[in-house]
C-alpha cells in the first residue's frame, strides 16, 4: 500500500510539472497584418499581439538591407523615433511615415524564460518620377547595343516598359509580327533593353515608361537611334591617307639628309679666334699696336 501511495504521488507530481512546463512554454506572438502598405506622409499602425508571457518585455527592431536599428527597447520608443512613433501593448503607431521607413519590423517578446517574435513588412507607397534613359544616337548593325532606363524615387520599385515609335515593345519580339525582325531582350526589373545583335529594323525613336501601381505611370522623352552599317570604305580611305602622309614624312627626312641639311646644321658657324703677338722692341713708356687682336 505504501509503495502504491508513493507511486501515485510521484505521478501527480510529474503531471503537475508537465502542466507548468506547457504553461511557461505556451507564449505566442501574432499580428493582424504581416504586410502593411500605406501612402507616404500618412499614419499607420503595426500590430503585435502576445499571450502566455509573465511580465513581458517588448522590443521592435527595423531591418532594411544590411542595416538594423531598434525602434522600441524595453517597452520604450528609442530616440530617433520618439517624435513620431508611439508604443502600446498591441503594437507601434507611426504618426507619419516616409519612404525611408520601408522595410521589415520585427516584434520580439520575452519574459526572461519564454521568447516569441513576429515580422511585419511595411511598404511606404511613393509614385515614380520621370525616368532617366541612356540611348545612343547611332549604333552599328551587327553589334550588341544596350539601352538603359533608371528611376530612384518610386516605392515599391517600379516595373519598366520600352516603346519604339510610340508602340509598346513586347517582352518576346518573336511573338509579335511588328517586332519579329528584331532580336532583343527587356529586363522589366532593371530597365535594360539589349539588342543582340542590332539590325537595320531597329532604327527608331525609343522611350521608357515606369509604373509601380502608385499614382500615374511616368515616361521619358523619346530619343532617336539610327542603326548604321559599318563604314568599311571610310575606314580604308582613312588608313590610305594616313599611309600617304607617313610616306611623305619619310621622304622629306630622306631628301633633307641626302642634300646635307643635317650636316650643315650640325657644323654651325665658324668660331672666331683671338691671336696675341709678341710686341716688337720699343722704348720704355711707348705702347704701339703692331697687329690686330682679331683675325
């Protein structure tokens, strides 16, 4: 009987211990929206709900690229955010947001024993600006030619489209009869238009358009690009003229050398000599110049 009673007490103790462990490890963290989109200069709230924590401590961190910063530490908003962010037990509230606030916010909850976290992606919506393009005025047929388009204001980053002579260029030219004679690729994420190779058909006016679903799409000015044949005749003529000029220069040097122009210049003018002669016998105190000093 004593053994059975001791075993019963041991089982009750283990059951109670397991329940305590489940309770202490039962903390959970959640959010009502894991991706929040909001227009620039507008307020927004990022929610964070938690349960099962005893005397919880809440922190929020912000990650953008390789940069990490604390928005909230030990239930308090940090210095850089104090003027426009408010903390509550259900999340953080931005009184106003800018495009720099786009990134990932992580709500971290702990009570010293348990830990939980939830990430919320914030995208601040900004319409794109007028894109900048780099289009050559002329390019050689048969070569690889790259046209670029860029825009740095839009959030989220915009998609890129290219137009030729006012007509939208399809991503696959072979599926469109109007562009089937051209060979190009378009990267809608980077804005690059690559002709490989360039053909005579590719002459025309090109423009780039950006759109991220915020505001209106923006298009660059149209710039004309001429696809030209390689001017072989001009290159040959230039080489021929260069060879003629080089030959004339060599002939001129040879002619001057054979005529002795280089020898004459090396000899230079004759150097005058000064000759002193011994004075003839004369009386004391008498001086007489007997010959010239210069000959």
